């Protein structure tokens, strides 16, 4: 067993004060027996700069007093310490770097941030190489930072290369980090995640009102969202810090416990299909779909399918394993404009014909309301399949799939919608926790740099959820196909085209 800690605190523009806080929090975590300690992102300086030159001037350098002191703290406490800082590199780049120091004070590994968020693009440079998996006395460790956890490629690549523990340093005000984006990376990869977020203002105090007004975001939401946490390989949060205030959370984990589950899950991937994920982005070329699409999950026979179509559903998805044949489904929607996706993933309409699909690793059906992809069966457990759908400009994905584990319905499928800006209609047989399926709509309120229709709630990349219960024979909902066009979560940060495609080669290999 290894005792790990996630610590959260506020960092401002005073580098000396930030160093003192970092050292104090390392000491507090070590005092509670932690052998592996994770600190937040940008511990050296508030992530707010007047220019690239200013960012470089305030950045750390290997061997400088700031990093020397952190290395000394690791040595003094005989602990592994992971910290996020801005780093001025010798080649002229200034990066957001994750640095891992060993119990002897030695630098064991470093990883530059691969996908930058918003204004970070103005002042920092992205990684030119994927981060390593570091074999330590505490286990095989991979490192990532904040926005890298809002997409799947970085953490997936680390898991495929054999990481047992993923260390995430955050600088985020988004409340859906703690509720979705952090724990899902543990569950979908069957690894441990130790995530440390900031608290306090993430913008200089004298700029808070101006920036809040410009974004249409209340000032209180421009603070770090806290809730640093330690997550088990099944997605269970075993320790969580509060939403506000300094905190240290600890847990005893067994890194090797990740190995068997990770190997079983990742063995069902289909890497030969994933080449498109590693190719340069081309941008979305398909036009937007319809503003609104009525959908239904039907978990009963042909009469229920017919009622759903008569009640206005234009897309009906049957659960995986449904005994209803394509011919029976077609007959059930006779004289209606509805399309049905059967339990085996076949698409039929009232004439019994499946509209022709565009060729590709994720075939797309062009329907009157937009572009439909189908991800059926065990493929639905893997984020790569939904990324292929987004790269093919899907608006809606039909998912006939019965969840095997609670995390799939609580975290996994929600993240597939969120990280790709896709609408999902998920239909299964009776599932865990009384949930058989989900309808996940891409929300209208999304991009931080545009006006929101409703009040800002702290969630920036999270679908609107309609739950299909085990007791439901028919569940109606609506999704918004046209929203799949907007993938910009912030200025300069695109969830799909911003993926680190050129550093994702590990996705094409089998799990190590």
C-alpha cells in the first residue's frame, strides 16, 4: 500500500509567498504520512500575464531557487512530490510543466501540458512530446494537467502505456471537474487518479470584476473549484476536499490493484480503427443539424415503438439485446417519419430501408435532422469510438448498450457526450443502480467567451441528462443536433480539433 495525498491552496502573483505555501502544504501532507504528494497547477504564479515575455520572466527554470526548494522538500520528507509550474525551457518555449521529484530530491520525470486552455494559448507553448510513464517506488506514474483531463487522449495514452496512477494538477473554476472529468479518467482506464485543484481567485483581484463582466460570469465563479480528490479504478472517490479553503486529503492505495482491471478493459479496444484520431484536424465541414430532435428510448415491443413514433419521436433507439427485428421495427413506424436503431445497431425507417451511410471507421447516416452515428455493444465502453464519431461530424450517436458497471452510466457516457459535443441516446436492458439508459443533450450554454442564455452554474462541459430507469418502457426526450457544431470550450481551445493528435500514437498500440 502507498499513502497518497492531494493538496489544494491558493496561489497569487507573489512567487515567494507561493513557494512558502507550497512547502508548507508539502510538509502538512508528509506529516500525515503521504509518500506521494500532488500539488495544483501553476503553483509558482497566478496564471495571468500581460504578455508572453511576462510569462517567461515569471516562469521557473530547472535548478532555480523555487524548484530547488521543492526538490529539497521532497528529499527532507522522503516523499514523491508532483507540482505544476510554468517552466522556461532552454529552447525558448515557456510551458505548463508537471514535475515529479523523488524521495532523494531527484527529478524523476516531467511532462509539458499538451492542450492549453483559453488565454494560456496567448502566453504558453504546448508540449512537443508526450509525457512519460515513470516507474517509481510508489508505482508506475503518469502526469497530466487540468484541460488535458477534459479530453480523453492524454490519460488514455498513459494508461495504454502501463500507468497505474495518474497525477492531475488543476487550475480550474469548473465544478464539473470534480463531478465528472476527474473521476471518469480513473474509471474508463481502470487506474488510480490523484487530482489537486486550486482555491481562491484565479484572476488578479483588481481584474475580477472586469473579467467577470466580460464573460458574463459572477465573480464568485472565477475562484478555483477545489474538491481535490483521490479516485479508485472503479471511479469511486475515496477522499475529497471541500469546495473552498486549503486542504489535504489522503488515502492508502494499492497501485497494483489497477493492473488486472486495466488489462481486461483495454484488451477490448480496437486500435486498428483509431488512426483518424492521430491525424491533423480538418475542422468540421458538415452543416449544423436541426435545432431540436425528439427522441425516445423504447424498452418494450412493437406496440410501444409505434406509440413513441405516433407521439412524435423522430429517432427511436432499442436496447442492446432487444428481440425486435429490423423488419418488425420498420413495420412499427409505418406511416411515420421516425427512424429506429435496433438492438444490434441496424438503422431502419418506415420503408424498411437503411439510409446509405458514409464510409469510414465510424459510418455516418445523413437523416433529415442531421448526422447520425451508431456505437453498439462493447464499443460503447471506449472513448476512442465516440471520438471517431465526432471526427466524422456526427450530431447524434445512438448507443444500444447495456452498462456492465455503474461508472459507465454515472460517468463514462456523460463524458463521451461532453468531450465531443455530441448528443447521445443510450438504450440498455436493466442496468446498475436502477438505470437502463440515458439521453444526453449537448447544451446550448457552453463556450465561455460567448453570452449564455441562462445563469452560469460552474459547469462548462457537461451534457443535459435525461435518465431512463429500469422501470421505463418508453422514455421521451429532446436533443439539440445543431449544438454539435460548437466545440470551442474557450477562446483557442477546441475539444475535438484541439486534441493532441500528433502526440497520440500510443492509442494505436495494444495496452502495455
